[in-house]
C-alpha cells in the first residue's frame, strides 16, 4: 500500500503541469466567450495606482510620470480574462506585485498602474493555442485605452517612464510599436522603458531603433530589458525560449524562433556581457506585504549578474527572504521579492536626470554592506 502511494505521488508530480493546465483551461472557444465589463479609465477605480490629483500635479511631485503595467495575477479556470476586482488576483496584485515590481518607481515619478482584463495565467504562459493568443490581444486593448486616456487627461506633457514586468512587459513592447515609436513628439518625452522578466528580440532594439537598448547608465530615451534565469537552469531556459511569443507590428503574436534576445544588465545599466559581481548590487528587497509608499529594507551583496546568450544569469541569493516559495503555480507568477529593487530605482533616476539635464533626486544613500539574519534572534518581553 505504501509503495502504491509513493508511485501515485511520483506520477502526480510528473504530470502536475498537465493536471494544472487541464484545471485552468476555460474549455470554451474565445470566440464565444463573453468578456468581463470594460474598465472606465476616467474613473479612479480603474487604476490600481494613480496620484490623488492625476490631472493636477503639485509642486512637490517629481517631474516625471511612470506608466506601469503589472504582470499576470489571475490564474484562470472558467475565464479567459480576469475581471477587474477579482478577489484572489487583486490580493496578489496589491500584496506582492505592486510593492516589489512597481515599488522601485515610487520615488522616481507619479505612478499610474491601470487595472485591465488580463489574460489568465493559463492563456499567458501555459498554452500557445489560438484562443489564448486572442485573449492576450484582447488584454492589450485595455492597455492601449488606458494609455490613451492617461495621455489625454493626466500627462500634461510631462516626461514618461514606461515599465512592465512579465506579460505586462510584453504589453509595453506592443505599446511602443503601436503608439510611441511612430510619434516623435511622444517619443522625445520618454525617459526610459523597462521591460523586465520577458524575452524580446534584440534586433528590434538596435542602435537605429526609435528607442534602442541602453548602452550606458546615463543614457535617456532607451530600453532596459532582461529575461532572468538562475544558474544551472538549462532545461528551463530551453523551454522558456521555445514558448516565447513576441508582438509583431500588425498586432499578432509570433514565436521568437531562436532570434537573439535582448539583455541589459541591471547592475551595469548597459547592454553588456561583462560579469557584474554581487558587490555592485545596490540592494535586493522583499517588499511583499508593504503598504504603498513604504520603502523596504535593502539587502546588499545578494546577487551577481551576467548577460550570456541574451539571458540574464544571476547567482543564487544568500538571504532566505529572496528564495522562491509557495505552491508550484505561484512560482509561475511574479516573484515575491525583487533582486534589483535599488538598482532599478537608481537607474530610473539617472535616466530622468539625463533626459532633463539637471539633478533631481540627490545623492543615493550609502549601501548596507553587512547584513544580519535575525530570524533566530531572541525576543525579550519588556513589561
């Protein structure tokens, strides 16, 4: 009996992806699917993050806006698209994603993060069938509408940072093709574009591109992008690249097809294959659970990073708070920490200053060079 249970457990573990895929499959064609109600981006409730007075910046506000598109937070099931306000997706968005992924930009500019009818985890990362691609194209419509509404009502001609993570980064890449690249006036106001944790064709961001890959730290109007993998994950790398889809100018999703991938090293701020040692890391952070506006404690010397073959290889972090955790499906979504939190923040500040030609943010705080693990420290009660 015990042996049978062990064998059954092994079979279930080996087939876990197929089991999960079957569970999350909506089991209906997207063409006959009724999408959730559309968000109204003139209403504050359609934004996960927005300033208190978006159309009327105050003197204390930084002179730049950040348009941030979050990654997939909705697992799926009977739905191809996550409705605005879906409870589990919102919980993950506000507890994990925004503190860790949008947090690095909160001291850089006014952050605008639209809610949108996101393609489910199943549609975005577990199948390449046409229904799933239709769901991802549908999700882009909301982002396009949100950005148009933001430009028309709230931007007031201010400089802009575009940022996205995972599938949010893919949507930002389409936004570039669709709205930013063809518009020189808008493009001139882009301080930088951050497309993180996604595979993009390097050839689309060469020196002659409207917005090329960043080649040095103090360069503005350029793209920072990487697809991060841990050392020794060769099988994962091969599967990831084989399934990678990229937007085409005619609003289609097409396979990457082995094209070289773009990698800008966050520790160097440049498209470079130089090996960046952990001492260059300005600070990793686990910001999960922090209220918006609070700054996390940084952990220094956590990871080194090197671009090789278009992928960003990172060394294993030493802090337990920066280790992957949770059920297998959760590991397919955004990480509950940010290995380059302080690096992204500092990088964005420098590029805004380069665009505007003046110092704005002041000197950075000195890094913490020594960390202490207090998990086992005694707690003394004081009466």
